[in-house]
C-alpha cells in the first residue's frame, strides 16, 4: 500500500512534453539484474503506444 502511494506520487511529478500521453513505470530483468525504469509514453502515427523518453533506469539490485 505504501509502495503504491510512493510510486503514484513519483509518476505524478513527471513533467510531460507536448504530445506525450503519460508517464509509466516498467520493471524488467536482464542478465540476472532487475531494473525499474521510469518512462514517458506517446501514441505513434499507427495508433500504437510507444516509449518516448526514458527518465530513469534504476538497477534494483545495486540500490539495495
């Protein structure tokens, strides 16, 4: 519950550039490392949602 509120507040503070839809968080694993990535999303000409900007890429394993 607390983590949800913190992440929600983090996303609200993201400044969007013209044409950007919203900010989002993405979690992925690569080479046995877990990353939390903050991105902004945009709709392309084909109507697909695409990542427009990567704001932060945090290696969770290193953060702990």
